[in-house]
C-alpha cells in the first residue's frame, strides 16, 4: 500500500475530479494489497498499470531496487513488467493534461490478481467503456491471449519403510497416476483451438513429497496448470480435471489456485486513434485484460518492454520503448482521440 499512497500523491497533483484509494484483503497473500484510481471528467478510456513486481531473485549484477542506465537500457526490478508504463503515464501527464480519462494503479497482479476483481465489483474504473491494460508488449497492441487455470492435489498417508509399500498408502504414486491421467487428457486435445493457440498447454509443474527411495512419503502434492485458448471455457476445463481426479484419485484433496478466463478484445481497431499504425498482435501470456473484458469493457493490452526481459535478473526496458509508450499514453490521456 505504500506504493499506492505514493501514486495517490502524484495523481492528486493533477487535480482529478475523483480519486479513490482502497485496500483489498488477500486470501493467499501474507499482506493486504490495494489500488488507487483517479478520474477526470467522463472517462472514455481507463489506463491501468499493476504496480507490484515479482521478487528479485538471484543473479542481479547490481541492486535490483536501484534504477540505473546502461546505454539505451533502463535497468531495475519491474522496469519491463511493468513500472516502465507507470512512469510513461506520469510523464505524459506533464504535457497532456488528463481529460475524460481514468488512471488505475493496482497491486497484486503478480501474486494472485485479487485486487482487480475488487476494482470491478466496486465500479472503480471511472465508468469507462474502453481500457488499456499495460503489460510488456514491445509497444504493440495485444488483442487476445490464453486463460490460466492452476490446481494442486494433496495426498497423505502413514508413511514408513519402503519394504511395507505393498500394504501402506502411497501418496507419491497416487499423485503420479493423477498427473499421468491429466497429461492424457491434454494430449487428446493437442489439436484443439486455432493458431497460434493450439492445444490446452497443461503443465505438470511439480510433485512435492517427503519420501526417498527407501521411505514411503507421508504426503505428496501435485501442482499443475493449464492455459486454455481464447474462446474456451476455463470453468468447464476445471470441472473436467476435477472429474478425472474423482475417477483416478478420489482420496485427493483438491485446491484451485487460480481460474482465469482467456481474453479476446471486442474491437481493437477502435483504439487506432491512440496507437495509430501500431501492429496488432496475439500475446503468449495471461493479463488482467481478461477480467476487464469480462466486465464488458473493450480492452487491449499495450506497454513498453519485452516479456523476454520480465521476471529475470537485470530486467530492463529500452529508452525507445519508453518514449513510444509515453506518446501513445499521452494521446489517450488527452481525451480527444477516442
């Protein structure tokens, strides 16, 4: 919330007609998150940037929390995903006074996306009918992407010496059998969908356990995810995976981590006054554009930075991307282009 409060101060200096700051309790996080929304006039478009980042991790050659320049690169945690866009919007405000626009800086996108549903439920997007969700698209206009479904299945038993494995519960074997069954379901659907979104992209990410070659585990947890293509139904895919679990491993304790629908823009061409002749592309990753689109807004995804640079050591965004994005956001902020 410290970052939200900081952004509130900057937005307030531009004298919005309304400014809203809300805290959102997270069910899976260790702390609450939140958002700040500012509105000028009757917004035609919402500009949204998530202001949280992933952890910095290992491998950085400088302090990830200290911004530095190296030639054309601006380096630091979140520069590409996606605080570079936040900087572009704030910079554009200096030369393009906001008019008939809303700006939303929201948290939690990288850690469960529990803030955006609260924004939508509370109607804090300024009444806009269009939205630009900022993510690293190399300054191209993203029109659609896959959904995201993630589950885990927990298996438990008494554990013990491996010489007793024929008469003792075998959590790891049960988890492996479910993983194989889910994998077979995925393989049956390899031709499902249309290019570039063929298949369901089911991934068996991990099977945690506390066993060894001579120790029967007391617990094993299977982690899996699926990315259904645009036009598919994530809720229905979830029911299919739960049905398979019920048939293959009825003793499993199931937990759904996320269940996010795919995204397909209603009309990306409607944004042409903002993005001019910018290419319209398909995206390989999920974004919160799907949530705003489901709420009825016409949405596209656009931002400086490259997803290839996101979530890795020495993350960077180029100065050229920042200048291009700032110009586009300036046109959206002006209110006269839509």
